[in-house]
């Protein structure tokens, strides 16, 4: 506490007007038991100092002031004892310890204010445009009542309070009295820049000038941001080929981002977390990284999007995305297996020379693609030639044909051809025919009738 100068005044009465001598003023304190009234309060152990006054105005009602002033540095109750030395015409006298009006009380008024974030720290972090919230505690931690306590806060006017807002500020008794501590919360909205604000508490003690205290609290405003690029932004790949991307992630804000991760719905192999890239666990402002990734067996055009997400110290996650278009070349022509078969039945037959051979021919598309210009030729049995045309995969057609006037055995071959684009397929089947001679039929003899006319008679 600041030092305090104490003085005393003694009045001599009942003496002569020409009294002389000296008044000694003795100060004791601070009283260790101010609630009691005991001569021990003025024991030598409690002596502070002495002052004096020369008696030169008589002792019949004259007052004398102590000199010099006695300086004290501790609060508490003090006791003055005034002692008159006497002279030839006046006896000495002394006041009693604890006499009325001789017990000055030295006070040490004090006030404290604590301004902190709601988590009791001196600093809080906000997203740009956010609301700062504080807890303000005002404490009368002196030994004197404080009245008309007010709190001001230049940069956060909403934190100012008077007794009109909080009735308890009108009179705060020294703590730990319940009235000696007052706590409240306050806010400042739409904070767009970092700042340090100061709460000032002021109170009026019972005597002396106002006491005051202040406390500061810092607010940091952050602007978290992240960027991601996926390159090349366009590329062409052969059908069923593999595309390759480069993904770059950067912390473009002013706050550290944690648990950064990349997702890519259409190219899952491009997703990354801190498990694959430890640097993604925490990225300071300006940190960046890149990596390559692929997607195999691409068969259709698509535009995929890489999304980077990071968690700032406060507020929701920040994210960014970038897209990359992929064009797929035409698919190769399908691999086909054109094939055809021909069956000519019966596999063998015998006809009488000059007779007619009869055949059944069946043509089947045994491949997996349609055949066009399907034609059957049979050089030895021209009647079996056919133009069938188009035959679908698995389709079959049959017909009957003949070879008349077979006079000699022959090895009959039917040949079928068809086309699948530029490819010609062919097949053949053989059906031997045996010609046999006609059976010998003896010539039928017609007997000649001979006339048996009776001869004419002659004489």
C-alpha cells in the first residue's frame, strides 16, 4: 500500500495560561486485535514512532499539533497516546490507550479485475466475423468498502458495466464477503481483425481517491483456407487405358490445419489421409505437398473432382475442390469368330445307272457373327447350288436337291462360303454316289404261230 502520514492533536485544559513544557505524541500499531480494547495495544512492542509539540500557548484549553508527521506503511488501527511533561506550575498528564478520537484507521483500498476468454485463458481465437466472448470478474481485494464501482472497455463497449446494470457494483464489501466479487460475461460481435482490449475497473473507497485496476485479453482472428489442384485438367486416354493425375494441396490461410484429407469419388485411388501422407496430419500456413495417382481400365468419358478438407483451430472445416476431365478413345472392334458348316446327306447312296440321286443339304452359321453372301456350290450336282444370303449366328437352313441321270459313280462335294466383313469362311461336305448297271432282263421271245391248214386234196 502507499505510505500514509499520521498526525495528532492534543488539547491541554485545566492548567495555567503560562504553562510550558512538552507534549509527546506516541503512535502504536497496527493493532493486532482491533476488536478488543486493551492497554496492551499500546505496549512497547507495538511502538511505531513519536512526535512532539512545545507547550507555548498555556494549558487552559490550548491545542497542540504533533510534529513531524509519522509515516506508516501498513493498514490497520493505530492508537495515539499524548503525554504532557508538566512544568513548575502544572503537573504532567497522559491520555489513555484507545481513547475516543485517538484511534486512526489506515485503510488499503484495492480493486482487481480479471478479463479472460470463457475458457479462462488470456487469448481466444475466432474465425473472421465471429463473436468474442469474455468472462469479467471484479474483486474488492482491499480492506475498505468500495462504492460506485464501474467497468469500462474501450474496444468492447458491451463489456462496460455500472450499478445501473449490476446492482452489486453500487457497494462492494471487501472479499471474501459475497458482495466483494462480481462476475459476468460479455461479447463483441463481427470481429474481423485481431486486437487486444482492456477492461478497467474503478471504485471509490471510504476515504481517499478512487482505486483502479485493468486487465487485458487478446483476440486472434483467423482466416483459414485450403486449395487443391488436379492436373492435367483435360486428358485423353485409350479405351480401357489408365489415366494419371497430379494432386497438389496447399494451406492458403493464416491458421494451421489438422487432419487434412483428400477425397475423389470417381478416382478412389487419388484419396489420401494422414495415414498415407503424414504431412497431412498438420499443415502450417503456406505448407504444400503433391502426389501422383492413377485410375485404371477407363472405358467412358468422365469429369472427376478432388476435394481437400482441413480442420482449423476453431470453427468448421474448410474445403476446396478441382476437377479434371477425361476423354476416352473409341473401343477396339470386338473380336469375332466367324464359322460355317455344311452337311450333305445321305453320306452315301447307290442309284441305278441313269437314275436320280437325291440329297438334303443343311447349312449352319456356327460362329458368333452374322454371315452375308452365304452361297452353296456343288459342281457335280448343279441342282444343289443355292444362294442363301444372310445367316445369323446359330441360324440354320436346309433344302433338298437332286442329280438326275446318274450314269457313273462320283464323289459329290458341296461347298458353302460366307462373309463376315472382310473375312470369308468356307466349309464342305462329301456325299459319294454309286451308280450300278441296270439288271439283265432277257429278251422276251414271242412264239410264232404256224398255220396248220389242211392241204388240198389232189387226186
